[in-house]
């Protein structure tokens, strides 16, 4: 009987792990990941969702079973007093999950925030309700953000009025644009294509319409765009 | 029970009357906040049809947030505490009865002030009143809204001081032997007393800045950093302030309906203390995208994540108690089980938000709204409803309709999942919150979410109907436990 229970529990735990892995490999939390950051964040989210699904199903199953068990089996199992080994287990399992997620998150953070060599500098100034994009190396101003694929970019943000937040979902991160202070976001676009930058911090009635087009070009196309003074290449 | 209807309109120090006053008034504001939510859902679901427009939409989400937190959840928890605390302590003696009464009367004062602000243009800076938007938004409505928050935070402080004094002065000298709901209330009240003065000071500064020409206290980048820190120093623990009483009431209901004392009860009390303590030092989690120093960001991440450990411990203690007991599936018990399940969902989505890199993707999106609604509506509110059903026979001397209660439970659980899980997905698809049109490709998610919201509206009306008719003409209660 006891051995059968151990076998059953092992099978259940293994199948939960299986479901977790399946979820982690199937979901795509960051749609159209187009930067190095986005790929890492996508992986982190996939692992987290896989883990969360396994935990959710496991605890949910336990909850339902624990709630109806008393009606099925009319015996009260004895809980050792003090239930210290049980309590240690209750601490150890969640603590292990939290430690794994924290270490993984710190690793991703160190990777994405590591200073990049020779980045393309872009100054982005937010105001109600537009993004103003300036390339200091070329003295070019535009209302579209163009970036070359493969070269690290360092985006620096300021705001003329209230807090805004610059977010290109495909780039995998956002950063607030604040008045009187400079914030920055570094990333390397890895895929060409057209994207959108939205404002992710409520900034007033026009917040929903505060959108700029973003394009990742291949390097030659990008140079042409710069030379044409920001027009269509 | 011996109350005449009129006694509910008089200032009182009787906890049983205060409980009813708090619960009835907060339920009325819940209806108001819910109506705003339905307006927003309608706007987001019907693209092209301008139901509210950008400005009314902003007023709707601002006031929806502040009403639900300060005029529904906080006072409803106070009402439940007035009802349940005397029962678990075994004494109706309130240590600071007049302060408790004042705590109640500040509530309609604050609520009416907030409603008045609607008619003067209304507040539209979001419930977080982010500075400098909140100092720059013109209009007397915005100013009056700040004043109403000050009254409501004062009410909160009065309630917390009263509960804290009552517990510390109760006949049980030994704090370790306190029942779970008293422990939860003790920690929750302490959190209020630590964090609300900071918010009060910030609100005072905001009010002065709005009244005198030009910001002085909250000017520039220092001002906005000051506001963010002060606001979240209250608003992050606010989750624990609301959650702990729900944890306490669910623990009591689990004990009452399994016939078993909570397994590892003392460790659960310690876990609640950890939830409170970690809640106090995690406020920076809301500022990851605001240029925090990297090491500070990581330390806030660690404290935000660590809170999962004591919470998981509490859940496992409940599961074990259910395991060894025989469960009676009455309405309060069903809502408690629903609380455990939906709170788990909220906790897991919260774990995602605690991670800095994941947060930088998801901060300020529908994912955050989905998470906070799972935590507040699925979590805190399920615990509150469980508690209200649980104390109802003692408060009114009447029995509510069990079958209606069970129907309410099904609609509530279905509605929460349908309304708020799609929000998580919309956020992952890259849609910021507080945007009234989520855009093409997401209509189905939005439709599901609105369907859920309508089901929740129905569920809530069912709840009110059940309470109202039971109170007016229900059967006399068959009390399983003695009333005081």
C-alpha cells in the first residue's frame, strides 16, 4: 500500500514536471522578439510560466483532493506533533522555487544590462503626446526610431513634462522617461522589421495615441536612411 | 439583533452596529466602483463606439481604483473585523470605542467628498496620482479628490489604532495564543500605522502643491521620486493590509468547517508576520522602470519574491488542515476554497512581476491590472465575501439562502477567471493598461473579459439580493456558535 502511494506520487510529480516543460516550450510570451533582451526575457517568462503552471495544477489538485478526502475516507491521518518535518518541507519547496527564479532573473539582468561596446547613441525626448528622436552622431531629428540590426544601441530618455514610459514590446523592456533626469535602455536589435513604440505610463488624455513607428533596418539600409536625412530610403 | 433600523444611522461604539454600518456603506461604494468598471469595459470592448471618450475614461479608471481600495475593500475589511474580532477574542469590549466610531464617520465624509469631486471635473491622474501629472492636472475636482483620500486614510488609521488597542488589551495576555484572525488583524493594523502616515504626508504635500501656485514640495525629479516612494510605501503594503485579514478569516472558516484546529497554527502566525514584514520593504517593486539604482532594484526583487515563501506555507497549512478534517461545504467554506485557489493564481502572476527583467516587460500593462484584480477580486474579495456570509447570522440573527449563496459562488469564481485571466494575456501581447482600445487582434480576449465582468456584476447583485432579503425576511438563524 505504502509503496503504491509512493509510486503514485512520483508519477503525479513527473507528469506535473512534464506539463510544465510542455508549457515552457509551447508559449511565446514576448511576441516577435526582435532584440537580444527580448529573447532572454521570453526565455525567462517561458520558464516562469512552465513552473507556475506545474505549481498551480499541483496545488489545485491537492486542494480539491484535500477538500473531498474527508468525505471519501473516514479516517483522520495523524499529523506528528510538532509537525516539524512537514513544516520544513513546506518552507523548503517554495524557497527552492524562489531561489531558482531569483538567480535566473539576476543572471538575465546582468546579461541585458552589461555595457555594450560602441553603441549607437539615440536621444529620445517624450512630451505629451509624442516621441522626439535625435541621433547625436549625425545631428538628425526624426519622429520615427530607426535602428540597425546587429549593432548595440543605447537609448537615452528625457521628458519635457510628465512621466512617460517608452515601450517597444518586441524589444522586451521598457523604461520611464522622466522630467529633469536621464534614463537609459541598451539593447541590440536582432531582426529587421517594423514595430511600434507605445507609452506605458499614463500621461494624460492623449496617452493611448502616443505611438511612434520603429524600424529595424539592415546596416546598409540604415546608413542610407541616415544619409537621406531621415526620409524614405 | 436588538437594533432598530434607526440605530444604524446614529454614531455608535457598538462593534456589531459598526460592522453593519461599515459593510453596508462600503457595499454601496462597491456598486459605484463596479459601475465605473463596466463603463470602462464597454469602452474597451466596443471599438469605434465612444462610450466615455479619453477624458471620461481617465476619470473612470482613476476613481474606480481609489473607490475600490479606499471605499470598498478597506472599510469592508474594517466592518468584517468589527464583526469577527469580538467573536474570536471572546469579548465585545473595544479598547478605543469612540475612535472606532470616528473611523466610521470619516468614511461617508471621504466618500461624499470624492463623489463631489466628480461634479467639479473629477480626478484623472490614475489612482496612483503619479507626480507631476497629478500636480499639473488642472481642476478643483482633482484637488478635492486628494482631500477625500486624506479623510479616507485618516479613517483607516482610526480603525487600525482601535483594532490594535483592542487586541493588545484583550484578556489573552499571550500574543502567541491569539486566534488566527486576531493575529492577522494585529499585523494588518500595525502595517497601516507604519505606512499610512507616509502616504498622509505625501497627500498633504500634493494638496498644498495644488492649492498654492506651482509645485513646491513635489517639484522636479526629486519631487516625483519622493512621491513614488511615499505612495508605494503605503500602496505596496496595502496588499498585505487587505490580504492578511482575508487570510485570517479563511483560517477561522477552515477551522470551523473542518472541526480541526489549523495545522501548525503558530508557524502560520509567524508566516503572517513575515508577509507583513516583507510587504513593508518591497515597495520599490513598482519603480523598476523608473531608473532605480541596479543593486537597489535587485534587493527589492528579492524581498518581493521572498513573500511567496510564507504565503505558500500558509496555503500548505490550510491544505493539510482540510486533508485531516471532514469539510462542510457551506457558502463561507466554498468562498474560502475559492480564495485559496484564486489567490494562488494571483501569487503566481505576482511572482512574475517581482522579477526585474520580466517586470520591465510587463510593468504598466494589462498584465498588472489582471494580476491586481486576481489578487483583490479573486483573493481579498473572496475572503471578504466568505467572512460576510460567515458573520451574517450572528450580525442579523437571520439565515441567508444557502442555495443562492452557492450560485453566487459559482458565478463569482467563473466571473473572476473569465474577466481577469484574459487581462494577463492582453498584457503579454504588448498592450499598456489605461488604454481604452486594446487594438486589433485582441477582440476575443476583450470580449471574454467583458463577459466575465458582466457575470461578476450579476454575481454581486445576487449577493446583495441574498443579504438584503435574508436580513429583512429571512428565517431566524440557527446559530452553531454562541453570539455575544
